């Protein structure tokens, strides 16, 4: 069996979420299209996405409404020839669409864009809103209630969050009937979000990781090089991806090239030795990746405001009128 065939057999290894559903340990991310209305980065071509599914065996795609790539994912899903129930599709809703009515509408728009009757996982993308939107916890609670209703209707299979710290997660679990199944955060040897990972494992939530290669900025760091020396013939990217899945954290590397798409999937026929895993597990932490500081939150708010206006020609300084659900669950 060649490596492409091996990938087709093994890229669908899964973890079990707290609602009993299975989520692949490995997928590919869709966040490289750049800022709508501004200079565009090179997005993942549809033919590369198709290759990833048909030839490299990926069965999980991670996108978000603010990435402006749901339409592309929908086209590929409709043409790839893989049954819908074999694919795991996740998307995220950013704070400018928080609130019960807005989230309800966002889910319907995502279903249309993704050309599907259900979404496997929908996440709230960020744990706070600008102060002018009102109390973050209340806005997020109303948003989560809308996702719970979407789950009851069958439009969404699993609910999750992204970039939420333990207190943010507890606020949802304590005020809403359905706890998060997933918390997606950055996860590399150099920013492990250890407190979030430990809290997730303690509470039965699966932490998933974005940016395992950190936009390739960590491929030549000494700990990665040392680990690679213990597994000859493997690339730094494969070492970093394998480190994620070997630690039980689903991950979503990104690439625009077919050969890298295949390479990134070939992480199941080797293990990183325990001493090399220890080197990576104890790598120095880079606080540049900490999303939880007030400074970073301010930058995030401004970034997504700038993304929102060109797409929707909308003023996102205030939330539109938001109605709470008529009845409690």
C-alpha cells in the first residue's frame, strides 16, 4: 500500500465528543483568504481542497463565517463525491453576529453557503464583545441559546466555542443546559494553552487546535529540529502535526499546495518517541500567541469590525435588536 492509500485509510481517526459524536483528529483549515475588501492572501484553491478529500483522505474541514470561505467549502462538498455523513464540517460565528436573532440567522446563512442540511459543529468564535454591545456574558448566553435551539432542530449536530478561557466556558455551562463539546484554541509546542487544555479534559470538553505550524514560523525551532532527529525522514510540519494528534488534540493545518496537503496527512504511520515528545511538551511558551490580554482583545475587535463592514456594508458598532427566546428550555 502506498502512502496515498495509507492516508485514505487513516486520516479519519476520531475522538468522541461529549454528545457521543465522532470528530476526526485531523482536518484542514480555511482561514487563509485574507481580509474581504482588502489585500488578499492566497486562499486554498478548490482543486487543492478536492485533492485533500479525494486523494489524501481528509474528512474534516474547519472554516468560519468571517473567513469568507463557506461558499468555497460548499462547492467542494457538493462535488467531492464523498457522502455527506462521512465529512465533518465546522464553522464559527464571530461576535458581530452574536445575539439570539443574529445567531439564528447566521446558522441559516451558513447552511445555505455550505450547501448542506446540517453543520457538524458550530462554534462561537470569541469569548467577548466590545463594551458598547452590552454585557458579554449576557450576549453570549443569548447566542448560545440560539445554538441550542439550532441543535434541537437538527440544523447543527454539536456546539462549541473558540478562544474561550476556563471562566468563559464555565459561564456557559452554569447558565445553559448544553455544555460546549469543543473549545478550539491555538495549539503548538510554543503556545499550548495548558490551563485551557487541562480544564477541557477535566470537564469532558475536547480542545482542538488551530495553527499547528504557526504560519511556518516555528518549523526550524530547536525543539522541532531535535524531535525530527529522532524520527528520520519526517518533515518539521509532520512532527508538529503528529505532536498534536499524539497528545489527543484534533488539529487543522493549512496549505495551498497539493503536495503539502498530502504530506500533512501522513502522520499515522509513525510515533514521536517519548523523550522527543517531552522536549516538545516542555518547549518555551511564546506569549505573542496569548489571545487573552486586553491589548489583543482590542486588536481582535478592530480587526473583525474591519472584516465585517466590507462584506455587509453594515455598522457593527451596536447589535441589532435582539429578542430572547420566548420560553426557557
